C-alpha cells in the first residue's frame, strides 16, 4: 500500500501537470482521502477535513474530490445504500454491501471475471466497464439479528 505522503506527491504532480491550482485546502482534502483506504462519502470527508482546515466549504470538498476522480486517483461508486462514495482502491474489484449498516467489503474473484468474459464473448461484445455489487445481511446480522457496524 502506498503511503499518504507518496499519494500526496502524486496528486501535486498531476495537478501541476494539468494546470490546476494547488491549495492548502485541496491538499488537506487529498490527505483526508488517502489517509484511510475505503469508500468515503463527502460528509465523512467534510467532518475529517474540518478538524484540520476549519471554515472549509462543502462545495470545495466536492469540487476537489471531483478533480481527484478526473485525475484517476479515486473512483466514484453509487451504491444503492446511502450517499455516493469515493473509492481509494485502484484495483479492479467488486463489492459486498450490508443492507443494515451500509458496511462495504471488497472482493475479487478471477472465476467471476472469467465467467463475465465468456458471457460477453458469447455475444461478441467487449466489456468496457464492470459493476458487480451484492447486497447482503452481514455475519453479525445473521447471528444476532442486528448489525453492530456503523457505516464508516
Ligand atoms: Zn471498493
Ligand atoms: Zn452490517
């Protein structure tokens, strides 16, 4: 896993290359995203960045995150539970989402990939984009009838 510091440098370099302004706010937002792997909502980032840079506007966070998407540092995920999330994992992967708490687990399965390829091939199509989401009751929900996890 790359460090926050190396990601921060990559972001600065990419912004510079694209002629985007490099501000203290934008850097703080990038740091907030990359300090923790996962699927961040704008609300979470807002709370996290506010600790470091007070008076930061919601719109600034939103715009900066969009820039990070455009630059390919994060991907946008619209799960059916809750708000849009921004995913820091650059690898090709799928998601399990707990319907009770919105907890998101990542997985990869070469076998599923192969099946997807063969289905597309059978129709002579080429897969350009994938989205595979399973909406589940997590283990705790099944065992105790309640899910202790909050949507992180
Ligand atoms: Zn993910
Ligand atoms: Zn759960």
